[in-house]
C-alpha cells in the first residue's frame, strides 16, 4: 500500500507518500501560499525520493477543507485528476479531522480550528476515542467570540488546536482556554486515511468536493476579466 | 500525435483532443452559462467551483468521444492565461495531475493565441502574412502573423505582433453590458445578435470613436455610454425605445470599427488575409460584413465555425499541438497568468 496525501487548505501546503510502515517521503511549503506551483512538483519530488513511479501509488487522499478556497481547489483538482488517470480509489477528509487527530491522546474536549479569513474561523469539536477522535459537532464558521462562547458553554476543559488562532487569542485567553498552533498536514492526513483504504471505504475521484461552508461571493468579475488588450474595468 | 487540451479560463469547462495538429477528435463543453445568468455576468468564485465539479466528467466524455485513453496522449495542454485566476488554477492543477499520473509532457497554452490557432482545425495551417482580429469577452485586438511555421527553437512565443487593441472595453464586454442594460439574458452577445436581425442598423447613429484616427487602436466605452444615454433620454421623455433598432445600431457601430481598423491594418501592413477569432467572431453581422469587405479588398478571410469561436477545448489542444511540435513544453511548476498578453 502506498498512499499519496495532499493537503492545501491553509497557508501551508504539504504532500506525503505513506506506506504500510509510515511516511516514505514528504514535502511542505511555508506560508508563501503558492499552492498552484508547489503541489505537482512536490508530488514528483516525493515519488523520486521514494524511488517509485506514479504507477506504484495505490490510493490518493486529499484535504477537503474547510479552508482557503483556491488552495483547496488546487489540491483537490490535482489529486482527483491523478487518481482518475490511474484509476485509483480516493479518500477525502476534512483538515479539521486531521488537526484533531494530531492531538488524539488528549483527554480533554478538542476544538480544531482553521482560519476562514474575513475575520472568521472554521471549527468543529472532537473527543478522543480508541484509535482516534470522533467529531461531536457540525463544521462551523463564525467569529472568535462565537467560538469562545461555544467552548465556554460546554463547561468542560478544552484544548484548541489549529491555524489562524492569533485571531482568537484574546477571546480564548479571556475564557482561559489553552491553544496550540498547528496546521493539518499531508502525512497525518494519509495516516488517518490509511484504515479507510484498508477497509475499502473509499470514494471515486469525481466525488471529491471542497467543504466550502460559505456561499460563493456573488460579485461579477468585470474587473478580473478587464485585461490588458481590451477590457478596462468600468 | 494526440494532444488533450483543457480550458477553464472563464465560464466554460471544456476539453478537446486533437490529432496531428489538424484533426479534431473530440470537443466537449460543459457550459456554466446558466449558473452565471442570474447575475448577468461571470462570477469568479461561482466559475471556479463549477469548473472543479465539471472537469473530470468532461475529460472522460472527451476521451470517450475520441475513442482513446489518457495513456494514448502525447501531451496534456492547458490554458494558463489570460483569464480568471481561480478558474485557471483548476484546469492547470488537473492538467498537472494527469501529466504526473502518466508521465506526459505538460504544455501551457495562451488562450488568445488558441482562439486564433483553432482555425487550423478547419482550414489547415494558417497562411501568413495575415491579420488576426481577436474579439472576445475580455479582449479586442488586432495582431499580425508574418512568419511561416511554428517558431522552432525559440518556441512559438512572439509569433504574433500586436498592431492595435481597444483602449477600454472589449467588444464582448460591451455586448454583455448593453444586453444587461436593456434587460436581455446573459451572455448578451448572442441575444443582441438575434434581436438586431429585426432592427435597422442605420436607425440610430451611435458614435464610432477613433474610427478616423490613424493607427489600429479603438475605443468602445464611449459607444456603451452613448447607448445608455440614448435609452435614458427616451425614458425621460416617456418614449418606448425600439430595442431591435437599438441593438442593430449598437452592433453596427461595433462591427464598423472592427472592419475598418482590421482592414486598414491588413492593407497598411501588407497582410494577405484576415482571421477572425474569439467569441464575438460568432456574431452574424460581423461575419457578414467581413466577408463583404474582404471580398471587396481582395483579402482572404478565415472564419472558424461558431462552436470554435467561443471558448472550447479544441483550441487549447490545437495550440498545444503546435507548441509540442515546436518543443515548447512547460514544467510542473507552470503558473497561471491572468493577464497573459497575446503578443509579447
Ligand atoms: N453572436 C454573438 N455576437 C456577439 N457577441 C457574441 C456572440 N456570441 C458570443 N459573443 C460574446 O463573446 C464573448 C465570449 O467570448 P469568449 O468565450 O471567447 O470570451 P472569454 O473567453 O470569456 O474571454 P477571453 O477570450 O477574452 O478570455 C461574450 O462576451 C459573448 O457575449
Ligand atoms: Mg475566450
């Protein structure tokens, strides 16, 4: 088994190849956010490091978000095209699940958080269960105040893990909640997905869709289309 | 030699397959027109979301139409600009996924050049020296193609020399905005085309800016403003406008400018034929007037059939095939350029 993982939902993208015994190769890019140019060369890099061709990959897993829309689409489009071309099974996962999985040994209530931009956050609450974590709530989008209020209302001790927490430090500190900065990464994603491949709980590439949690901005792109040779924006 | 071409620069998810540069094997388009129609224009985020959903099925459909598989392809070509950045990224990312999966060369295609080069699928090798008028939703420009062949070592880049362009609105944009103003559907070009057939093109004398100025640049935003002002004046006076006349007269003004500037460029630059390209080249009146004018001036005229004028995947595959023949390949870092120009 050789799983290709791609995670591009935050400012830090990563790609990993994970085999039965763990991570074979991985690559990640910091906050530069050039997902478009990073992902495919990173896949190639991982294959080369592993000394295998694309034909050796047995499954593809990709982060479905929520997160940065453009980044998500880059990761998903690359992953699903690769998988479709090689006729491979895929597993799509929320980056929030991956974040919570990264702290699965914590006995507190876990809140996984990803920056939603525009002054908002995406989050969901989790609890550790044997072998992993279990999501307790829907995926939500809202302000840091709303997150703090929701956590406070549980009356439980919580750990908040995620990205974009600087936006929420003030509110979370105020209610005395511990935070831990992290991003979902491709190696954890692939590890989390591996049992799904083993149990053949997989999807078809065309089934993969980003988790947007917000409607599309309904602004016509005259400006975006108004380009050099014709089309000054008006 | 088989090339698969992916187009996602604007509001059509399209895939084409071309064999040996000139033979069309498949051309499949999943249009998003209905998604954008309620807004009266292309909404970038809506477009990007829809491309992602439509692309894999469109690729599959094209392969079935061509009766071949991905492993039969010699290269994967994709529009890398100009266009909407989020929309372009979907196509480019998917193309990279395909190229990686089968270790195929990747080719980045200029959407505007592809609009021109698609003509080779119906007319064979483009015969320079020629003038190409690229009239589309985002662009209106006149370029010259003087050299024979496909650029060789240095690749195809720089084949086209820019002669003139609109200094403000693109023709398609003007069609769409006026159509929206008079309450026609989106996209506006085909609607105005249809309505104009019942109108008198001489009914209203809308301005033709820069028509008599030297050079080949043009300006279309004044025309748009003039049409809007005309309609407001009638409204204020309580008069019902004859919208068919408005459409026909507006269209005539745009067409006049295109014909005069393009033919002047061809004549001055010693170019022997004219190629019409881009979505607005689907316009009935534009096609008829160019046919008439080129005949009169003894110029050849190359006009692709309507489905090859508006955005399609065949054009990307055709242009990609030219680049492959010239050895101009991209690497996996291929980026998108929303402002990629037609001529350097
Ligand atoms: N029959 C027609 N008459 C006039 N305009 C038309 C006609 N058919 C299509 N158009 C116009 O063509 C434009 C679409 O062309 P095309 O698909 O080439 O544009 P685009 O790809 O969005 O822009 P670009 O090619 O500049 O990136 C729209 O503005 C549309 O209104
Ligand atoms: Mg176009």
